[in-house]
């Protein structure tokens, strides 16, 4: 089954991870880029997980999961090494309509963790529908090899122009402008903000 890719803002959003091992660490590492308010509960923690949590100042407790731990959470990751515990957490989360990812247990997930390509604010999430994570990873590697590293910075610079450009020309001319600017910045990555703004003004003056 294909899953719909939905991009959400996780900054300062309460997210619970249950588990303190390698799998839980991988999930925490993926999430950390998006700045959630992460809380972790586990019976025990691997040293690498403790190091990661302390480095990022995430809260954690060393104890068993309790159903009350779901209160206030907007996303839950069940990543223990006990499939029955993960399934129980998933059941409780679904009953509260909280998005749940139960690791290696597609039937109990309401969402999947994609393979992520990240370049600044450009994020691509790739899913195989749970069939083959390796396929998703291979596609991510292709993106990493083919997409210019500068695209993340170029994207941010286009964002600064957007409000001004929205007031100019037609939809077709604005789209053509952005394509030209992308090519321009790939050729001249050191172009100043002042020069870029001047280019924008001249482009639409010529159109008029």
C-alpha cells in the first residue's frame, strides 16, 4: 500500500520515544533535526543513546512505559526490543488518535518513517510502503549524488525574494524568473543579496 507523504512542523511539539537501544537512537537522530520536544522512556539505555540525549538536552526516564505517558503527546515511537510492548503502546496511542510508529511492525503503525534526504529546509521523504527500506535508501543515495549541495542555500535565498516577487509579473513570468535565478546562483553562488535584488528588479522591468 502506498502512503501519503505529509510534511508537518515538529518544532517544540511533544514527541515520545519508548526504548533506549539502537533503533530508538536512530529514530531520535532523525527527529532531532526538526527540533521536537523529545521525551524518552526506557527500562535501560545504551551508552550511545544516553550520550545523544544528554548532548541535545532531551528529557528521559529509566522505567517501564505507562499508559499515562501518552498524555499530551502528539507523536509516539514504540522502539523497544519487545514486540508485544510495542503493540500495546500502538493500541493505546491509536485509541487516543496519536500518530504512532511501531518499529518493524507495519500492522501497528499509523505512519511510517521515511528515508530522508535533507538539505537545509529541503526535505524529501521516501517510502517503499513498508516493502523494502533498502529501496528507499538507494533512492535517497541517488538524490544525495544528483542534487547540487547548493540547493539548500539557494532555496533559502529564493524564500527571501518571494514576497517581493509575488507582487510582480504573471504566474508564468514568476516561474520563469525562479528557474533563471536557480541557474544563476548555481553559476554564481557568491552573488550578493543586493545584486540578486537588483537582478530581480531588472528582470521584471524588462518584462514590462
